[in-house]
C-alpha cells in the first residue's frame, strides 16, 4: 500500500501529447512531472518565476506501467522523499483521476539546490528544508 501523497494535481492529456500509436509519448511523462512540481511549489512555497526555483533537476526516472490515451483523466501524486545536505527527492505516481489504484506510471526525481550566481550546488536552505519536511512521508 502506498502512503498518502504530499500533493496531488489533475493532469490533462493534450492531443499533442500523443504519438503515432495513439498513446502519450514516453517523454511527455516528464513534462507531467515538471508541471506537477511547478504547481506544488506555486501552491505551497509561493514560488512562481524561474528565478524563484533555487534548484536544478539532477536525475529523473519513470516506470511506464500502462499506456495513457487521450480519453484518460489523470492525477499526479507527489511525495517528498529523502532530504539530504544539498538535494531532495520527489516520488511520483500518475493515476486515474477517479481510481488511484489504476497507476499509469511511477517515478522519482532528485533536485539539487543550486546558486546560479556562483554556478555551483549549495546546501538545502533551512527554510526550504523545514517546508519540505512538512510534506515528507515517514
């Protein structure tokens, strides 16, 4: 059984997301997670512009479990995982909007805190860590 997500948002499948076989192209799943991260940070961290995001995406993975088609109604669940010195992890589950047991994909991303003016990674700021801890699954 999966722990409850820290955050969920609906994802709409666009016609442009489809490939020649009529299902969502594998690369688009990463766009869905990107959109989820953006909404999560806008809603809970009040970040809304490129300059507000003091981290870079260091790694992302996806396990494709079931094809997504145009008529599917999706919900993306995000769970905060490990929070380390300079990085933090998100886990993702892409499910049917009305049935969380129907999972289309799952994945994980690692974000590294980054100072663009210094062009290097930096420790997770205490205020970010404190907020992330509120959404971390134990």
